[in-house]
């Protein structure tokens, strides 16, 4: 179910690095080098596939930007914020 404005603001408060862009949230992760960035992308792919919730991924040499939205709900849902938290945890490995 799509979250309302109040719910989105509360959820974003728990994820300070993530920023809202319309009906999505996004964050850029910075790594030491390209192999580290790609290892992160592969780890994100595994958890996204398990959750059946796939982010838009933009890879630059040592930077990975993830954007999350729930297309079938027409905006942000709990699924987006749950996956964002998992991606944050992956970036700390």
C-alpha cells in the first residue's frame, strides 16, 4: 500500500542519507574503487531478487546510486524503505 506524506516523512527520518525525489527515494554510495562498487551492486541484486523488489541502479566508477519506488503501488511503500535499510547495511560490510 502506498504511504501517505506523513508516513514518508517518518520513514525518511530513519534513513538520513536517502533523499526523496517525487515518488522515489535515492541515495549515492561511494566506494574505494570500481570492484568494490560492483561487489555492492551484486549484493544489492541478491537481496532485491529475494525481496522481488528491484531498484534502479546507476553505476559510475566508484559510485552507485540506487533509486527505489513501488511501481505497482504508484509511489513509495514500506517495501522501499525496508530495502533501503538493507542496502545501507550492505554498504557497511
